[in-house]
């Protein structure tokens, strides 16, 4: 069984760090309560956490923007499983977290490696972190990844054919799948929209899932890159299960239930701080 590895965070947190952690902890508990209850009123949440209704409204607005809750009159309900947050907002949500995850992933990609990188804003940060690597051969169905990596003439970038999605530069379709299947690479780097507590990997677009599935099947090692907001997040399309990846790279330790699923299936955990 592979060892779970969690790099330590640098020491020192000041008052601002403590307040930030407190807000983040409260919001995580709000998400859990709403998912369990189906709907929670603002007044009930304010009483539960001992804060003002205005504070809860700010929390709900922030969690709605992250795609974790659905805002309703007087309260909040679970996020719908059929629609993702739009690409412009996804690029800035948890940006710092995505950047530190990307830096950690990049340290695990040796020179002269071959790899797939699929769609997703976290993967685009991984591409930025890889621009100073040497002699990589990268196959991608993400035009933003291809553009980023092409800035280094020491990297070979191969772009899959298919239909370009205008909203995010992703490339999808049957020809994309057939193209990916021609290769067998060292590393497959995939993102995801949601990770259920039983380890199920979830996304919103079945065409994107089909491409990611092909990457998993044609990579010797699979790295899942995801920030903490995806833990327990709902989406309607099943990609597979966490047991099919070799390592997860994230910014916070997942809930204990998910960590146990990973431990039982030998999935390495890397937490960037």
C-alpha cells in the first residue's frame, strides 16, 4: 500500500490567518448542513453558528459563487447537479489554492516525461508551473494549456483534434477520444468537478468525462488535481472512482471518510500548504 504523504505547512499564522480559518470552517459546516437537510433558512444558520444573518448571507453568497450551494429566498439549498460555475468565475475561484497545488504537482513530474493534461482551470495552473521543465512531451485537449506550454521551445506540445468549446478552450468529441487512444504516457493529469465521499469522481459534461476516461486508461500514473471545494460537491456525470488514480494533489486534507477510501485503495495524498 502506498504511503499517504502530507507536506507540512510553513509555521506561523497571525490573527488574520485565524479569522480566515474560522470563516472557512464555518462555511464548510454550512455546506454539510445544507446537503444533509436539503434547505436551511438564514435565521436557523445564524442561530446555529452564533453570527448575524448578514454574516450568513455573505457566507451563502460566497458558497454560491463557488458552486457549492444554491441561493434561495430566505436561505440556501444544495447546488444543482446539472450546471457548473461559468469558466470566467472558475478561473478566479480558489486561485491561490490552485497555484500551490500546481507547484506541488510540477515537483513530481521529472524531465523527459510524457503526459496528458486535460481540461480545467486547475490543470491550466499546472501547465504554468511546468513551463520551466525540460524535454516534456505533453498531449492536451485544452487550448489554454497548449498556449501556455508553447512558450517554452524545449517542450513538445501535441494538441488533440476535435470540437473547440468557445467557453473554455476545451476540445471534445469522438476524434478527441480516438486521438488520445493512440498514446500511452507516463503521467495523466486530470481535474474534476466533484469528489463524493465514497470516492466517486463526478463532472458536469459527459463529453469532458469521456476524454478524461481515455486519459486514465492510457496513462501509467494518474494524478488527480483538485482544490478542497470539490470534496462532496454534486455533479451528474460519473467519471470513475478515486481508486483508479495513483495520487491526489489538493490544498486541504479531505474529509475523514474520503481519506479512508483513499487509504484502503492505496491512493497517495499530497496536501499543498
